[in-house]
C-alpha cells in the first residue's frame, strides 16, 4: 500500500517496470506494466496512512493529496487509454510501419495537448557535461572532440534512446556522475568537458520535456508550499496540476514512463527505444530542437541527495547538418565550453567555488545591466551544491568522490570565467 507521493516516485515506477522483466516481447511488457500501474492506482491510500507521513506531516498536504488520489482513481479509464495508445503506437511500429506509428504518435501528442510541456531555458541554463573514455587516440585539449560526432564519422553514430543510428544527437548530462553512469565508466577513466548553454540563445528554443512532473509537484513542491503555511486546494484552477488537468497529467506521465523504460535485451534493435526514437523524429519534424529527460540509470549508490536535486537529467539536442564544416560551429558557439585539466590533480573545494560565486553575485547586484546569462548558471550552481553536498556515494561525501571533485574543477572554471567577463 502506498500513497500518491510514494507511488509516483521514480524508484517505485522503476520497480513496477522491472517487474515486467523476463517477458520477452516489449509489447507484452508494456501490457504488464499497464496492469501493474492500474493495480498500483487502485491500491493507493491516503498519505495520512502511509509511512512517509512522518516526513510530510501537514494537514493541507494530506487534503491535497487525498483529493488528487480520488481524482486519479476516478480516472482509471483515462489511464487505461493512455497506456493503450502507447501500446497501439508500438503495435503499429512492429506490425505496420514506422511512418504510420510516428504519425499516430504525433496525432496523440496533439490530441492530448502534450506539446506545450516544453522545458524553459531556465531549466537547463546550467553547466552540462560531456565525456568520452580516455583512449590516447584523440586530442583531449580540443573541444570539438567532446562535441557531437563529426559529420564525416556518421557511421560511428550508434543507436541511442532518443536518436537513431546515423543521426547525431548531442547528449549532455547534468552532472559528472550522470555522464559516467551513461557511459558505464568510472569518472577517472573519462576525458570530460563541460558546456554552458547561453540563456539568451536558448530563450526561444523549443525543447520537449519528459519529466515526472507529478512527482516533482507532490514530493518537491507541496511540502515546501504547505511548510510555508500556504493554503492550496487540489481543485484550485489557478494552480496545476488540479482536477481539470487530470487527463493531461495522466497522459504526460504515461508517455514519460514508457519513454524511459529500462532496457533489458540489447541488440541491433532495442525495443525500449522505438517509441522515444519516434518521438524524436516527430519533434524534429515539428521544429523542436531537443529533448530533456531523466536518466534511466541506477542512482541507488547515491544516498541522501536532496529531493530537489537534478543531478540525473539529460539534455539531447538535435544537430543541424552543416554542408561545409565537420562540426556544427553555430551550435558550438551557443555554448561556453570548459575542458577538465586534471594535470595538477583536483584542488578545488566547495568553499572555493561558493566564494567565487559570491564574488559574481556581489558584482551583479550592483550592476545596472541584464546579466541573466551569467547570473542564472551561478544560481543554479549554488542550488546544485546545496542539494548534493550532504549526499554520499559509496560512503564518502559527493564532493569528495571523483565525480564531485571533477565537477568542482569545472564549476570553478565556469565561475572564474563568468567573473572575468563581468569585470
Ligand atoms: Zn507515502
């Protein structure tokens, strides 16, 4: 028995999906996950009766989540329909053809009004990381070696969750830990660079967001809202999600969960990637420039990170073709790049970085100019440090681990650079 907070938590959904492991056909796995999901919704009980109530002990939050729970339970047919449509799109793909399936997926997104869930530039105007295994075969001081696979090496572009073989997509991780996990390597085995997207360049960019928004609201926002003494009712139409947005909330959730289904059987065709790849194709055709999604790797070795922490996200950008140059230089110019220099070891502490951040914010507070491009990443960095500094990974503090130490080096480069630009 769980409450809505526990049910929508990423680990719980992963657990439900893993229950379908062992089933050989993905179409049957999806049906099994649907059954588990519906069973889970039927079994949801009030937050007041859940073990997590000790943590979220607020009457307003119990009331909000109870109303949400009743609304969810009444929406079972909507939940079924969301799953059925995903399954039908996958069935189209395996039984008919990719074009039919992609068109149906797009129609579905339009009909359910899911295309407005774009991520604002505010979300990802922060330092993003790229890495590749150290091999001695490339120039580690050349930033292009860390950018997208050159157009002349298109044959090396493999099959990934949101991109098809041969079509380069530029994936970034929101932490060094995330990129190391994606590559299944230790951070010390990687050559690493960081890229800061320019807020003003990305301000108007359409990025599709696949996030667990229900969990973000119920677990991340509500405790703070009620903790601060605010009154909020689930049927308040001015604050989403609410009883009127339930259909959209259900469809968004199911789409996101299906697109982040963990891979069990990996071959030249990966069934779990079929729907996400069609989503990419459809978004690309309709003017989107990328997609923001949570990593599907296992982060259970990281303990005690703050629930707000976004260390486990990926941003994938479509790479527009360039006829002349091997790298899309215009795309590269939208970022401030930083390459890790570990020749002197890792020497930067959390306090060093925070002190430098303070120098930047002291300066910008007194500045009459719009410094969003500089201030936002620094604010994001301060939050990131706050959210993970007490977390431990394999027993040691995050910023004492290789991943954390490498991040501090790169963050220091970023903040020092920003400070230099402002002065
Ligand atoms: Zn609970």
